[in-house]
């Protein structure tokens, strides 16, 4: 699943604060029997409660406002929020849940609720926040989700919903800001009406069976910050989404050229991996100055790595795994990439020495340069990368001795330098107490190694 933006936390608070319990009046008797009956019906439909939260806490001898997961309004003391997330409950939703007429927030995330959703939920016109993700609800997504004119957040992710996304579901959701339907079994096309929800900031439709062309109306969502379309069959152009910060379209069967992106100066995460994109890497890096993660792995890009990548001074992840890149890396390409943490250039053919500027990236944790044709020596400056956890230089033409500074990489968990031309004595690595995988095979090394590793290949 895609990462949930921080604004969602703020959105949750915005939903609850206007009605949050500040104090309870003991002078006025308020009838909460309707809410109590609805919650008792829900409790009766829960067949597994391993933490015994409902069993021990939801007692008719106490006010529903004191029940676990229940929040009441400060004036009317009616239930305004129900949060049973992460309680490991198993059961179904009863129709009586539709009697919680003051409910503004419903969160049942990460349980094992199953079955279809009762149509009585459509009675809860005040709902602003619905989180039903990570359960086992099935059948088609009902079109009555359009019955919530105040709805700002809707997540049905990681369930078993099937069929098409209802085309008319979004006509009456003018305030919707976040939509997460990822990891279901939805099919068909993206409804045009979804793109009329102009307040949308977050869309996650990943890991479904959606197909077709991304409608050009996507450009209407000028407030969109995060768009996740991974693992579908969606093609098309992105256009002028000036506020977009995350774009993931991996494993969509994209052909030849990546989607056109104009002026995406706020883009932080770009993932186009596992498609069929080819040709030179075409991105206009000077306009992507806020990019932090770039993943174009498992495509068919060719040509050289653009020197303009060095403009991406906020980059933490660069993954070009399994393309057809070739040519030399500009010697100063890494000079300005001081925040780089993950570098994966597997199978890029770069018959030159490892750029010295790379050893200035002191935040590097994973360096994967397998089968890149690197030659020359492994510089002693490798010892500068003290945060490295994994170093893999397998299948290159690196020669000479292994510098003793390799023993300074105290965080190293994997060291793989097999199938090179290294020779001489292997230096002491007794300080590398976290090392679990060591592969030195197919070199010309000598010396003694204390075997405290999980896997060792010589």
C-alpha cells in the first residue's frame, strides 16, 4: 500500500474537533438509548473479540460515552465517532448501525469484518470520515456511498470488493479529499465523475484490475498531491497537476514512453517501475527539484544516465534496476546528492571506474552496483560510507586489493563482491558484528576469515 499523507491525520482531527467531548452535563437527562441499542447490536454481531475489549467494556451499566472506541458530542452526548480499529474483531455489520444518526467518523480498520455493507449505512448523512480498510468486505462497492455530502475521507482498501467503481458514486461528494480503494479486485475504467471531486488531494487505486486511458479530466484535480495507480492497466498523460507530490504507476503495462508530466515542481515520489518503457530517460529533471524517490526499474530504458540527475539534491532513492543503460556516469554526478540513501544501478553497463563523488554520499545505506561493468580499484574512500548496510558489487571488473577501510563500515549486514578480479589478503573485518552475508567467491583472495556470518561464500 501506498504511504498515507500526513494531512489525513489533520483531516481526522478536523472531523472530530467540532463535536469533541469537552465536558458532560449531569443536570440534564439525555436519551442515548438509540445509540446504545445500535452498538449493542454491533457487539452481538462480533463473533471474535480476542482482546475482550467489547466484552468487558461495552456494558449497559455505563454510559455509551464511556465505552472503548466511542466518542460523544459535548452538548447532545450522542455518538459522533466510532473507532474500533486494530482490535482484531471478527464479525459482520448489523443494519442497526445506520441508527447512529449523529455519527461523523467511522473507523473499523484492520479487523476481520466481512460480508456485504448494510444499506442502512446510507442513513448516516453526517459522516465525514469512513475507514473500512484491511477487512474482508466483499461484493460490489455500493453506489449509495454518494449519500454522504459531508464526506472528506473514504478508505475501502485491502478488502475483497469486486466489479466496477460506481459511475455515479462521486456526483454528490463535493468535499471528498482522500479516496483509497487500493488492493481490491475492482475492474473497468476510472469513472469520469471521480475527476469532478475538485477537493481531492489523495487517490489510491493501486493493485486492482482497472484499465483504459487515464482521462484528461485528471487535470481538473488541481489540489491533488498523491496519485497511486500501481498494478493496474492504466495508460495516459498526467498533465499539469502542479501540486502533485507522489505519482506511482508501476506495473501498468505502460508502453514506449512515460506519461507526459508538465511543471510538476512539487513531485517528491515518482515510481514507473515494471512497465515496458523504452528509449532514453526523458524526464525534465530541472523541473523536478523536489524529487526524493525515483524508481524506473524493470523497464527498457536505454542510453546514458542523464547528468541532470545531479540537480535532484533531495533525492534519497535512485533505482534503475534492470534497464539497458550504458555509457559513463558523469564524474561529478553525486557531488550534490548528499541525501542519497539507496542506489540501485543493476545491469547498467558503465565500463569505467566508480565515480569518486559517490563516496561523498555519506547517508548511503544500500549500494547495489551488480553487473555494471565497473573497473579499476575499490577506493579507500569506501570507508566514508559508514551508514552502509548492504554493499553489492558482484559481476564487475574491479581489481586490486580490498582496502582495509572496509572494516570501518560497522553497520554493514551484507557484503557481496564476488566475480571480480580482487586479489591479496582479505582485511580484518572483526568489527563488523552486524554482517550476516559475505560473498567473496570467484576472486583471487587469500587470508583467514572468522565464520560468524549467517551465510558465507568463498
